[in-house]
């Protein structure tokens, strides 16, 4: 998860781990991310560039997740020009190996017509955090190698790396078991 998503709930979970509250996870699974510091730094540079674009455009209508320069962006825009400007500028960010674009444009009228099916930002963040916590609490899943994003349609996007097919299947199953998840999009690569 990205730094802005560290919520009081997540802080409590981390504290519970420190006090032995989740014995199913090994210390190695919690402490080691299977990437180099240089790779993580490249990801951070890309996210900073995208956040800079959002700041320049004066919008916070998108969310980013990244793993190994594979950039996932979700969001919901009601301004077509802003959506297109954001998309064009994100596509031009250097260093992105793969862009997973899941930003939607829906006019205010379309959003109003679908409001019974759309999650608000707070509800999407709760769903995102529930999935992240489910991954953290599951033995055999190296959650540090997974990124989670939820969108306004209650779709969960998984991005990252699994050490085996079994780990990936387990992560997908755990995600699907979280209440209110309507759909899962899998961008997890399997590499030991």
C-alpha cells in the first residue's frame, strides 16, 4: 500500500503484529520485500511524478499503485478534459514499463444515475483496506509483494508478485472472500 493509505486501523494491525497478534505470518514474510532498493526507488520516482501531475492539475480523483514499474491507476472523473489531460500526461511519465489504466470518466448525470452501484471514496478505501488486511493476515501470502486498489465499482485490483501459483491462488481466494468485493482484476506475476 502507498503511504497515504496508512490508516489508524493499519497502524493498529502493525502494532498487533509487533505484540504477536498474528502468529500465522512469519517474520520473514512480513519483513522482506522481494525487490531491490533501487527497484523500489524507481517506483517511488514514478509515483512522485504522477502525484505531481495530479497536483498540477488540481485533482485528487485518481489513486496509484505500483510494483516493479508496473503502474496501476484507478479513479473516477466527471470532467472529460481533465480526464484526457491526466491520461495524456501519465502516459508520458518516463520509466513506466506497463500502465494499467482503470480510470473511468462518467459525467455527473451518469454518476447520479448509477449512484446506487458506485462506492464513494471512503467506502472504496474501506474495501481496499479490508482486502489488504486479509492478505496481511493470511499465512503463505507475502503481502509485502502485493498492492491492492479498489475502485468505485467495488472492483479490486491486485498488482505485484507471487512466489508460486499456490500463493497467487490463495491471494485471489482471500480477496474474493472479502465482503462487498464485486470483481477481481489480477495483475500479479508469478516468479519464485
